[in-house]
């Protein structure tokens, strides 16, 4: 059995006992989730103008709605047999006839019904229904009577049904769910109204989103246990809350026992506490505990214990409540001259995490245990030590596995914003609607904390994300109320407080430290840089004090809460395989994923050469994921070598089907790329090799700096061996350098700066670094650079250039290509016409132009500018089947280019996705377009966001005996910084250029320049 939180003693399963059997002594619990439930939609039900209620609710005073058509309707018509958790969207997405995008969402009333057997022997006990969560409003009916009501969605609640059940027989249980609104993206501050009520924004899935249990207890029972961690990690304070529902005080004994959760369940603590007079109602007993040899919980060693609290009444009543926990302490300390740092169990920890919006496959909102485990396992495989429940409340089974496997968590309730004063209507009773909103949002926060505060994995509560408003008095009161429930954790007002001056900032930096009620407005710096660059590029590292996320600010926690969204597709083939196992007719997004896969697979099949480069759809999507993985790995490396940064959150974790694809896993929790690409930069000990240029020309020099990432407390004198080798294994650089390693809390440290390495040949040069000591390698690392050898060999002697900007002509002259003339109109001369900033012209017959006649005779038209106008023009001439442009997404939508093997890419990487080698085209600050072409040969394909289509970024279209090259790649950006320089000695046409002094800002543009030269050379190749 998987251990749940809170861990409840399962004495018997009612479904396996005769209805007339004697009830067991003490607590009895039955999980109703796995039995058959009927799901029926009630679209005719009235709900929009309902009066809404917040806890506590007197159900006797509430309206008693019935199913439209009467109670018999629950078992007639279009019903589905379901098991919990379940949402309407899983089974009825697109019921309105339109499943596209968000249109298929169901808003309104649905009913979930089942049979509830209750033992005759339970008479005299308190019988309740325990709900893990629902969305949005739940009205609970037993035998057609309203017995419970709750709209604090996605949180646990209970309903007392003692006086409503028929003992010794089956009962009718029906849950009326109302889903009034909701989002399918990340925006938890969006306003959603239910009539005149402002509701807390949450994901737009309606249903019973957690397990449902029946619980029976004696009149005196234990209602809650909180095991509160202490600064001494081997100490805890156990708070046991008893509930006496009898009419008089009760006498008895409380037994508190702690055992190891596994490995023989060794008992490490026992205390028996006489309770002479337990008063009626709730009462809490605090028990201090210290276990000197307790095995601490950490990310590396997630040791767990189980505390069991047993009430034994003098009247022979009994109850047992078990709670899993871990001995650990998470804190902030000032060390090393005032540097604020995170510590776990007395050891510094730098948080590496990712933000999860809480979307899941099939039902949308609730993970299976298998998926919950997969989430944690994947994060650990990537080398992360934390994940965030971001803009939404978390799920308990995810936290369970985080506890078991060793992963920290950061949690936000979601939708916890402050309604603007200008929007403050009143209801029919004259009550301000903000009162309703504040009551529901605070109740949600407090329920979240009660539910999750025993998880050792959970270390930070955050109440808002990117809230632009300063805290109001209600916010401070909410924070204090939460801190009163759990004052053992850090609690922050806002993620993204982003004051670049680092001044005290009560608008955003407000936070509470463990065991203190003092509000702080300085000490917690959290800045977001949500958008990403598209791919790793060279200006992300320049030198030891100039690189992405460098900081020297030490007296605050430096936490980068959303970093570098790069959108890549999900693992469509793996998702398809999973869908086909379980059935394609279920799940709110399954049909869309199947269509998405088919589009990619068809492209690979129908476009020659791409199947050789990417044998499967999965090979293609994983290669795209590797682009994002490499960037994120190098960004994580930057914050680790910095040593001042305390936390970094990848933007983001899972990719949602419709709106956000920046996740490093897809919605099915498949890693999008090779996990090692990120994991290698999360290792506890390695040498970081940092280059200021990864793409350069042969004969150019890169500067290499060497750092150590050292969480292993390596310290002392060592030797650093640095070596560079080319693709053939020839050594082009070798150096041994004496270094000193500090260790301790210095996790990132510069070992050696300013090594100059010059690649001698075109292709990749690999730089390795080994830290040597005591006759062995203590740590190592490596990185690669790509050297491009520009060549004009094979370019036809005669051609023309049409470009009013003059950029193309100036560049060609700078590299020694001078045998061209300027084109203005009429029939071109020579073998190629290179078109940049120049519009097409209409001459003569509408279906014929001078240019097309010239191409028809065996020449080549190369279009690298004004691509939409030229493609449209050629489409009108019936030369290309062109159906418009697609602008590739950026940041969380994203888009990728990929290339097959082709002569146009001679001397450049081929059969690959554009990664750092192609930063001149792939980065998000470049023009990124795809053409919807349906003829010709695609050489570079591209995809964008969740569109079920593959576009062309570069195609060759045969025309008569000639060819047309259409390129949507941003060639102009690769040339605009070039100035005329010197070319190599020689004829400049048949000899490769060996030196090239162009004075340009970005050497990585050489890749685009070589592609341009290859296009001209291609014009001289025979057809």
C-alpha cells in the first residue's frame, strides 16, 4: 500500500464485510474512489445566479436542488461509469460539438453518484465522508437529502453524515458539482465571476478531483497531528489534536510512538500520557521529542518516520492516527561575511527547481500515483533538488513521492490575489463581495497548510506570483494566520519582487522567517526573467564577471523564480503510445495529441531525406528538446559558478497542450530531451569550462575560464590539466595550472581565467579540464567549440544581386566574391540572382516573367529577403504552392528549425536541430518564419507551438531546368555587422579563405554567412 498523508489506520474495508457485521473497535475507513460511480451531465440546471456560501455552512438552511428530471435521471440517458478522481472534461470534452482548443470545455452542473454501504455495527459512531478535493462547488446528497456543501475548491473537507445514513444497508450517495469558470493556462490572477461573486481563479476542470473515503470513529477521536520540525534537526514538537464529540469530558491515555518508516520499523520513541479529563470539543497536546540518533531527511537520503498517536479511552473507546514525517531543518543563515544562504540540516543548499502549473493528462488536474511518482523521478534524473507548485495548489500524492524519493517543494495556493477596490458590488443581502472572496481565499490557504505541513519535502510557502500590488492589511493578516498554523517554514508574500536596486521593498519582499512573527521587507530577492533566448548563444558568457545571472549582491537570498522559457514540442510518439494503450476516446487532449503526432510523422514520410536524419517522430522531438536542455544546463551552471545565487527555477516544468510549451517535460511527464544534458550541470562536483565564443572562425581565438562547482567540500592545492583536441584527436592546446580550492560553503569558484585557445581546423574542438590531486582525477569537465572555415570555392564567376539595402553586395565583396552585377529589372545575367531587400516585379505575360524564363533555362534564383512577397508572387505564377507564412513562437510557445543532409549545408552541421551552432538563426531575437509550401524540396523544416503542421524555412523548388531557393532564415541579421576587411591571398574563388578580419559583433554569424556562400555555390552545381 502506498503511504498517504495523513496516514490513516485502515482497520477494515466495509465493502468486504457483511452489512450486519459487528463494527471493529476504533477507527474504520473505506476508500470509495475505486468503486463504480455514474457521471451524468445536467446542462439544464440553474446555477449562474445562485447565492454562494463559505464555511461554516448550515446545510439545513440551504436550497435543496434536484437533478433536472428527478433523481431517476442520474441512471438514465448519457451516463459514464467512472472511478475517482474524475473530471467532466475527461469524458465529455467537445460535447458541444467543437473540441478545438478551449471550445470543448463544459461549464455547469454535473452529478457523480454511487452506492454507499454502511455497516449496522457503525451505529453510535461518528460517520463522515472525507473529500480530498473537488472543483468547483460540491453539494453532497445522502439518500436524496443535502448533507454537505463546499466551494473552497481543490482542498480537503469532510461532511458529517451520521444522522443521514441508513445503517445495515446501501445508501444513495450523489455529489452535485458546479463548474462555473476556470483557466487552461498559467494566469492565476485572471478575474472569474460567478454571477456577482468574484471567485478564486483555478484550472477549468470540473469534477471530484481527489479520493473520497468513508470514515467512522468513536465519539472521542484524534482529528489531526502536526509534527513540527525544530532548528535542532533531531528534535520535533508533536501537536496532537483530539476531538471530543461526547457530551462530557473523557478520561483516557494518549500513546505517542515513533517508528522508522522502513528497515524493520524500529521504534525510536514512546511516551504514554495520562489524560485525566479531556474537555469536549477540540484540544491540542504538545509533546517535545528528541531522537539523538535519528536519521535525517535530505534530498540524498530521504529517511522517513511514522508517528502514531493512539487514544485509549477509559470507556474502551479507541482511535489511532498515524502521520509520516522526517527529521530535518531548512533555514536561511548569514555566512562568509554576510552572504545569506539556504541550509538544509546545517549544510548549504543551492536550490535548482522548475515551476509546475499543475496540469496533467487525461483528466487534466489530478495525477495518478504512477504519474506523481514519475514527476519526482524525472526531476531527480535531471539533477534538480526541488520543484514548485506554481500558481496552483499542489497534489498530495506528488508530495508523498517527494517525501519518499527526496525532492524539496515550494508551494503556492494559486489565485490568491487581492480584488481591486473599484470592483466591490454587494449581494442581495447587502454584503460586500470582497468579504466572500477574502473568506474563501483565506480558507483555501489554511486548508492547504493543514494538509501539507507534515511533508518534509515542503520547505517554502509563497502566497502570490508576480503580483503587482503591495500587500494590504488582509494580506498581512492572512500571512499571520498561515504562520500560526505552521511557523516552522519560510513564508513569502510574492514571487518576483524584482527591485534591481536591492532596497528594502515592502511592496514585494515581505516575508516571515521560521518561528518569528516579525515581517521583513529586505533579505529575500526574487526576480523573474520568464522569456528565454531560443537557444544557447555566446553572449551568455563573456568573462568571470560578465555572464547571464552574474551577481555580487550577498546580503539577500538571491532566487531567480522563473528563468528562460524555451518552447519545444512534447514527446508526441511516447504520448501516442500511451494513449493507444488506454484508449483514444478518453481524455480532454488525447485527440489533439494524436493529430499532432500524425502531422510530424507524415512530414518525415513525405519529405525525402528527413527520415534518414530523424528515423522517428520521437527522434525529432527529443532532438528539439535537447536545444532547451542545453541552454538550461548552461544557465544553471552560470548560477552555480557564481556562488552568490541561492536558487534558480526553470520556466517551466510541464508543457500544457494549448498554451504553454516551455516545460522541460511534457504533460505526460516525459523528459523532452536527454536528461544528461541538464543533469551534468547539476552534479555536486565538476569543473565548469566556460568559453566566451563557442562559434568562431578557423584561426580565431576563444577565451576559456575554468571554475569548480564544489558541493563535496573538496579543498586544498591541486593541479588543473587543460587540453584541447580537434575532431581527429590532434592536441591543439595543453596546459597544467596549479590551483587552490576553498571548499566549505564556497560552492562555485574561479580556478583559472584567460586561457586562449585557437582552433586550427574547421569542425569541433573539444576542451577538457581535469582537477588532479593525490595521483587521481578529483573532478573533470569539458565543452566544445565549432570553427567555421569560410570558403568561396565553386561559386559561379558571374551572377547578379538584387538588394536595395546594399548589405548583400557589401558582404560578398568583403569575402572576395566580386563577379556579380547589380540587378534592377529585366532578364538577369549569369548563373544566379541573389535577392535581398528587393520586391518582385511584374513584366509581360501574367504567368511568365523575365526572371522565371531565365530560371527555366537552368539558372538559380536565390531569395533570402522579402520572402513573403516573393513567395506570394511566385505562387501567383503557379511556380510554388504557397499558402502563407507562419511566425514561429517565442518564449513559452517556441519554435524550432531542423535540417537534413544537403549540399547547401556543406561545411556546417547537418541532420540536426538548430542548436547553439545555429544561434545566428535560432535565437528568439531573430526574425523566425516558416513557409507553408506544398511543393519543392524542403531542406530546413520548422515547427511552432502546438500547431499540427511542419513548415519550410528553406526549400529548393525546381523550375524547368533551373531552381529557386526560398529561405525564410534571417540572413540579413548575419550580415548587417560585417565590414569590408581583408581576404586571404590567392584567387579568392577556388582557394578556401584562411584568414578573415571582418570586425563583426558576433562570430557565430559565420554559420549564416557560410550558408549564403553555399547557396551561391549550389547555383554552379549541375542539376
